[in-house]
C-alpha cells in the first residue's frame, strides 16, 4: 500500500497518510486542505527514513508554539 508523505502549506507540519485512490487529504493539525505531496514510499524498510512531525520553520518537535 502506498504511503504518501505530505506537508501542510498552512502550518508547515509533515505527515504521512495512507491514500487509496484520489482521496482528499487534509492536515491532521489544522485541517487545511492546502497540502503538498512530497513522495511515496512503498514498503521500504525505513532505513535512514526520518519521519518528522515537527515544523520545518523551527526546530521544535511539536510545533505547537509557532503556528
Ligand atoms: Zn496544517
């Protein structure tokens, strides 16, 4: 199953989502649908794969202070 990585253009968080077909994707944080698809991984073993839920504009891990 394809897992796509997305980045929210509204609040900047990155997240992964399983997508079936052309299902709409919205941000889990701010529910914006202004989402940028990054790339997909197809069952890769995750070597070197860094899944960050933090914000790209700050070094915070939770990004709760920079919205
Ligand atoms: Zn967002």
